[in-house]
């Protein structure tokens, strides 16, 4: 045991407990556990082994992405603690003598804090420098693509390091590697997914690295790998992740277990983890970043480091300030930002837009002022109960000054139809008397009938074709082919119709014009889909580059929209209950998404590419 200044893991623990380094409640508990465990006789901390592991990172590894490409891996204090803890803590085994204490490690941090290079480095150490003959190291994921992400990061690090590059043998061509072999010891590093269960004997991992655990639908791949641990002297399951939104997930189970173990408190909870110091699980190490209950990350930057221990190194305060500003303006981004950057386990749905964000965009203008200009149309179609909406988007000029000077600005407006014969009954059923007000003031078309007569919609499109240069009509398959397209054919309407699915699981096929626009913008060619279109609208609003015609129906529909999200952080518009109407918001996103696709705009993102 040691507590010397060269013991960087213990130095970090002491600094955290003393308050010299700001950390969240579960990291503080992990550090208390570390210091308390150093008083025990049945386990011990080997400073030399911890220092040896850190030295491997700093002398053998080089980073591979962004601003850090080609630079040596400089272990930061939080990384010192993680690496040192995993490789420094020892115990005696009846079968194998002195072995590492920890067989499982759970790391939960904000995005951009170096989790992937850390995991990749641990995998490379296990492959080459851990004294294990025939070591099998796996990058594990629920799918092949997911499993390949961390592995590709490790391959890229190898290519940056001449020392590792000459000692490791890759299989597959450049960019298509599927195996790294260390021939000297008969060891390998490769990705693996659940499909491996279909093979014969199964893997016998020395190390299993599970990336983005919050995306794993079940324990399938982890259990498969842990079954192979019985063949190894000192195996390690390393789990790294952002926080998630599903409390019925394997990630939440591992999160809760790590919280309890660090606190030594079987009753500890994520939001109430009082440190007791009982020994609950001597084989699990946890480094779980989190805010304290009183912390308000949207108002107080001083708490950001609790979720981002590498703040100022791999991620900047300026960047986090930017995403916080967007979270304040657009509640649709709030949950993702809290989860990804501030280690907050969130609910799946949240309101999409705040009134404070929307109001600066509202303007009174006459669409006729854009007569003859290129226009993009989004169509959200209904038949009986909902509204049918046609949204129009047109480039209206450029930003005059400021950060976005020279970039285009857009005007958008939405027209609405709903069956007139049932409107009064639906106003009562939906408890929304505004339906009748909107109709009487001309904001809502309510022609006679109990169903939408698509002749009216086709006539509106004919007028648009006559008055504007219609570039395309973005549509969802629902009702289009059966209801609207025949009416358009009868009226002789000829315009490019482009599929734009409204959920978050499908993309439409890009047209040739869209492909050319993507090529010109040097971005991936992809069809229209709602997560992309939603983010385009958000970005334009945040940048002050979108005017939306003042219409109470449009305002209501935007304010009624919430977001639904998948495990890959894609989100789209949804409604909490049937009485909420969001058709205008959906059509608006479709029109703006089409405009961006044809105009060659760069792909939207509120994320910065950081390691």
C-alpha cells in the first residue's frame, strides 16, 4: 500500500475527499471507498501496478481524433483514478495466487470525456502488456455496428503509435479491420456482438469492453462474455456509457449497483447515496459521474465538472455553455443535453419548443410577397379527426451581420383543413373552443363534410404551382397515394413528390437533386427523415434564420408537440394524447427539411465531435 505523491490514483482520491477537486456524489463515495479500503488487510493497493498501467497509456498510446490526433495520451487525474484502481487493487486467489481485485468496472460520464480512448487503451494493454498468454480482448455491442465503434477507435490509436503499429498485425484492409493480433503471445482484439452466440465454443475473454451500455437492449452480449471468464485468471468486464432514459434497462441496473457499491450502502439511490462503507461487492469498481440534487446545470457552470471530469481538456466550457443556451431555448433538446452532458437520467419525452424560443420567430407577412420564388412544401395529411396541413418554406434573404452573416434566412407558413361537419363536436370532445374561433377568423379551412375532401388540398397545390416555383412536395405515405395523388393527377399537377416519413425509424430515398446538393455540401447523401428535419428547424430558430407566419393554429400545434426518442439519440415529434394536435408542426419540419436537403445545407448538430 502507498499514499506517496507518485500514487496518482490515491492522490486523486484524497483531493476529491478534501474538496480540492470538485466531483459528484458517487465519485466522492468511490474515493472514500478507495481510502477506506487501503486500511484493509485482505486486499491491497499495488502502487507499482497502477503506475505501470498509467505509464503504458502515456508512453505507448497516441490519440487519433480531432484536435488531439497524434498527441500522446496524457492521463488526467480522473483517468489516473480509474486506470490506477482497475490495475492497482489486488487480492489473493486460491487458484491463481495474486490477481486483480476488480473483475467488473462501470464508468458513466458525460459525452466528450474520453471514455472511448480510455476503453480502447485498456483493451490494448490487456492485449499486449497484461501477462496473459492467448489473451482474447473483445469490443462488445448489441449489434455488429455498435461493437465495431470502440474497436475502430483502438485501431486508429494503434496506427498513430509506431511502437504498437509494428508489433500488432491487423486483419482486413485499411478502414475494414476486424482483428488485431499480437502474434508474440497468440492474443487478439476484435469486435463481437450477440451473433457470436451462434458459433461453436464461444469466446473466452481476458477483457470484454462494452461501449454505450445504455443502448444495450438486454444482458445478452455481456452474459455471453462473462460465461467465458471462468477460463481466465483475472478477467475484466469494462462497461462505459452515458446516462440513459430507460429505468427498466440493463444500464440502469448496473448504474444502481455501482452507486450502492461505491457508497457501501445497500439502500443507496442515485439521488440519495449516503456513504456507509460496508463491503457489498469487492469485485466491482464504479466511477459514476452525477450532479448533486441541489445543482442546477442550466444556471450554474460550477457544477459542470461533476459530470465532466475532463472539462477544460477534452471538452470546453464554451461548448457546454452553447448547448445549455440551446436547452434553455428549446425544451426538445433539454433531456438529451441533461443526459449526454450532465449525467442526468431523464424521461423519454419532453416538450419540443418553449414559447420564449418560438415568439421571436413569429412574424406577420403576406406569402404573396414571395410570388415566383422557389418554394418547398411539406404535407401532413389526415382524414377524419386531425388537421391536414400544408407547410411552405422559401428562402427570403440572408443574414446581414453577426456570426451567421451571409447565410440564408427562410420564411415559412402553414395552411390548414379539417372536416367542417364535425368541427363543433370535436371542439367539445377535445375541450378546445379555439377550433371555432380559428375557423371564423380564417386561420382554419373547414369545408363541408365528415372527412377531408382532398380536392381542396389539390386545388391549394395547384395554386402554389401557379404562384411559386415549387421545388418539391415532401409527403408521408399515409393517405398520399390513395387520397391526394389521384386528385393531383386529375388537376394535371406536376411537381416533384419526395417521400418524407414522419417517425424516427425510416428515411426516404434521396432524389438526384438532393444527391447533388449533398455532394456540393460535402455531406452524406441521405433521404428525408424527421429527426434530421426537426433539428434543421431547431437550428434555424436558434440562429434567428427562420420566420414563421403568425397563425394561432401553428402556434398551438408547435406548443403541443413533444419529442419521442430512440436509443441512438434520434428524436421526432409526437403527441402526449390524442386531443393534442401537432399536424402543423410536423408539416413545418417536413417543408424545412426538404428546403435544407435541396439547398445543400450542412447536416444539423448540437453535438461537437469530441473524444
